């Protein structure tokens, strides 16, 4: 039997960016868990991103906005679905979200709003004042929301130096410089009130 050896060479192609990931843990001091923190890459000088053509959905079920915190790229359209057996309303008092009010609509219907400007917008329901959710409208598509243990993972981040930011609906924001070089970059945060 004849042995065949294959040599695989790595090739560098000019203009092709390598990508890595940023992962870590956010500790939310004073809260019962570490969920709902949005970790994202801040603005990248000279770079803009086209919003996705597909809409993203926030459901209203059991009198809760699901997900509670939704990160999206600026320009994304969000569909608000009512899955409860009674009417819901969706509005935001925040100017950066155009102070929209979609009115009250019944089970099974959905209404949409496009978030054009970067901001952290509260979502409320006039019918059920205990309901609250958030849309984080971000400048890049590189983001994640923490799990209850605080872990997050942002994939496919092109190699480069960035400002990594954290936002939470109840805690102070934080940021730090990170460098991505084709592998996993670890970035942990501790945030508080």
C-alpha cells in the first residue's frame, strides 16, 4: 500500500480580516442574578453597518416583554407580538426611540417600530403598568446579552482594537479597551448602582 502525504499550507490573503470572539462574565453587584446586561463593541471609526432586512420579534406573553432586554443594530425593525388573551399596548417615552406609541392591539396581532437612533429605550404597556422591557439600539452588530450567571459570548468580531461596553437597565454602564486577534479574548466586568 502506497502512503500519500498531503501538505496543507496556510495562505494569507491581503484584505481578508480574521475574526475572533470576545467572551467573559459580567458580575451585577446587588442583584439576584447577572442576567440582562448588554455587552457590545462601541462605534468603530469610519465603519457603518447596514441593518438586517429581517425583523426581530418581542413577544408579550404572561404580561412580560420577552425578551426582557433586546439588543439590535441601529435601523432594525422590531415586531411586537401579543400572545396574551387580552389587549396590550407598546410605547416608549424615550425621545431617542421617537416616543412611539403603537396603540392597544389584541391577541395574535403584531405591530412594528423601526429603531433608527442609538439608544437604550424603555418599553412599556399602558394597559399593564407593571410591564417593562428594553431595546438597546447599538452602533455595531457585535453584541450579546448575559445569561443569569453573567456569561456572554460575542462571535465573529474582526481582528482589531475596540472599546467594549456594558449596559444594564438598573446598573451603571462600564467600558474597557480590548484587542481581538483571531482567537477568544476574555473581558470581565463588575458593575453596580
